[in-house]
């Protein structure tokens, strides 16, 4: 510095004080310094230069996350319900909460055995399938056995000519087949009226199978024993109660109805079987 204490190379007014006061270009000369403002030059001191509140630097990739609380769900995924609302169950037809377990159509042997061994699982599996051929076959055979099992018709068939006997057997087979279809249709209509949602093809076919298969033991005993014997009487009433149970389970599983409504839908078919078939044979 010079004698006056000023900076070398000029007076204080010429060189300035190092901060650009006096000469605006003095701070840009070699050996000089310039001061810069600290913080956001736009008055937004929220992080890096020029950032908006709630954002962070993306490293130059052009993607920034949305503000908190506005995150988007991934494509194809629904938003989760609020806490405490994810335990909602849907009321179906009669109130059965467990979903149906469907599967491939069971074979004849699986169907016949499953109706008596595991009825609920079999009816669940057969719910969406038709069983026309097994039901038709069983109905025709039951008609033939029923004619031979009843005392009066048995004597008429045995003591008549071949053509008359054949006509009687064919007529009985067709008649019982139609009766089984009518009984099943009535059960289906009642189940739908009570709020059931099952298909008609499985209801009618399974109703015929249950009605005729459950009565088969009594018919077989009736061929070799008198109708009024105690064994035939006991078996006849036991098979009718078995038919009531299986028919109710079928309506409950196929139409998704509670026990009370399923029993009410099956009642008319059970009464018809008792009045038209069981009592005349047992009496």
C-alpha cells in the first residue's frame, strides 16, 4: 500500500473496496474477489437451486415424485380400501360364505358313490355340469324295477304275453322317467322362488338320481320279499328319510340356500315320492 494506506495501484475510490463499490469491474480483475448471495435467488429457500417445495433432484432424468399423499397406483391394481374396510363379505343367495368348489364332471361310478359317501363335495363338483345320461339311465331302470316290485303289476307282467309285458315295462320306464323330471323341475322352481341361484340342468338331473337311487335297496328287497314284511317296511322308511336328507343337501349346495329354505324347496318332491310311490308299495 501507499503512504496513505490505500491499496497499491490506485486510490480506494478507483479500485473500490473489493466488493464492486466504486468501479463495477474492479472485482473481476486478477487478485480480486466477488461476493455471491447465499440461498435461493428467487426467494424460495427449499433445497437446491430452483426446486419447488416437496421435490428433490432427480439427477437429470426428468422424473420427479409427486407430493406426499398423491402417489399413483400401479397399472391394473385397485386402490386398497381404508383400514377397517377390507373385511367385507358379499351375501350370496342364501348366505353361504364359502365359495363353491367346482371341478371336472365326475364319472358315473364317482357320481353314484359320491352321492352317498360325500354328498356335499359331490354336489359342489357337479353344480355346473349336467347329468342327463346317468339320470335317464337310472330312471328307466327304476321304472322297470318298480313295476316288477309292486305285487299287482308284478303278477300282470309275469302272467302276460311277451308283447304285453314288454309294452308294460316300456310304459313304466318312460312314465317314471317323466315323473323324475317333473319332480326335479318342481324342486328347481321352488328353490329359485326361495332365492336360490343354481342351474336347472344339474338340479333336475340330481333330483332324479337322488329319488331313484335312494329307493333302489327297497325295490331289490321287494323283488324277493313280500311288501308287507317288516324288513321291507323298515328299509322303505329309512330310504325315504335318506332321500330327504340327500335332496336337502343337494338343494343347499347347488342353490346356495340355508337348511330351512333347502328343506322347504325339497318338501314337495318328498311328499310326492311318499304318496305316489312309497305308500302304495309299502301298503
